[in-house]
C-alpha cells in the first residue's frame, strides 16, 4: 500500500519511522511518504491560509496549494482522506475497508479547515472521504491521520507479527468490547487473576470472556447493543 500525507507539519509524522510502521516501511509492505504543503505554494511567504469569505473567526486554507499538491500526488485509484469533525465516523469496518486499498492520500487540514472547493473538485474526479475520529475538535488533521494510518496499516498482512492478535479485538469479532486481560504473576498486590483463567477449561474460559465482554459493553458502550 502507498500512503501519501500532505501537511504543514511534516515533522509531526517522524514517529511513523519507529515501531511496527517503521518495520513495515523497511520491508516495503507500506510505502509511506510525508509532504509539506508549502512545497506547492508560489509566493515568497509560502502562504497557505487566508481570511474566510462571509466573515467569522480564524483562517481558511487556500485552495491553490492543495490543488497543486493533490494534482501531483493522487492516482486514479487513490482514496483522498480528509480528517474533519464534519466527516463520517471512523470505525473498524472502515479501517478494514481502507486496508484493502492500494493508495491512500491524507489531506491534513489546519485552522478552520480547507476551502470546500478542494473537496468538491477532487470528489468530482475520484474518491474523497471526510473522516471524523469523534465528536471533538483538534487543531489539525495530523493526529487523526496518524490514528487512521495505525488502525489501517496494522490490518495489512505482514505489518503485525501475530495475525491472530487482530481477531479478538474490540469491535472486531462480535461487535462487543474486548474482555479484560491478565498475565503473570497470579497474585499482584493481593489481587488475584480470575481462577477460571488458570483452570485450563477452555470452554469455561470462553464463556467467562464473553460474559465479561457483554458486561463491559453494557456498562461503557450500550450504543453498540442498539440500546
Ligand atoms: C479539514 O478541516 C478541519 C477543520 C478543523 C479541524 C480539523 C482536524 O480534524 C479534527 O479536528 C477531527 C477529526 N476527527 N475528529 C476531529 C480539520
């Protein structure tokens, strides 16, 4: 998979050179490229923003630099992803869908956002998706892009060591939250691991884990149960 990220803070993504993403890049499974939007400005000050038509606080990102940048980076089969509070909700199903794509291009907005004509122009020529991580506002799309890249790339075969670890994830197997996990020691600060987990009775363990998942989901995310 090829991933292109356009941002005015390219150094923000240096962290992608470490950990799993870094190894996947070194192994050629993930071809990730970070670009500075200012490369596509023409003026001396590398201007990327201006005041909003119609008034209002803050600044809006100008369409010209984005147009030049995306013209040079988008391929016919690319999906342009724009992290935005106004986007569709990101989810594990969407992560799985994106993991099957050949080319993702992230447009990381700052300020009050990107001139709407950029999305309109490229949506008329290819696939564009505004994606929200949740109902809160960040200062820019970089943090959201990082989260989306991690959620998607870990689903690409070869990026995460043990594929089985991807199955029993929250929101994966049965739409319930993941059960609690324990490891050695069996007793820690007088707290014991639930005995069923030491019983070797795999049927009872599976039942206990499902019950724990249900309890957690009812408690923390009743919305997942259609309640
Ligand atoms: C593209 O336009 C804008 C405007 C304002 C902020 C941002 C950054 O994204 C978020 O704030 C966000 C993403 N998911 N949840 C919140 C983008």
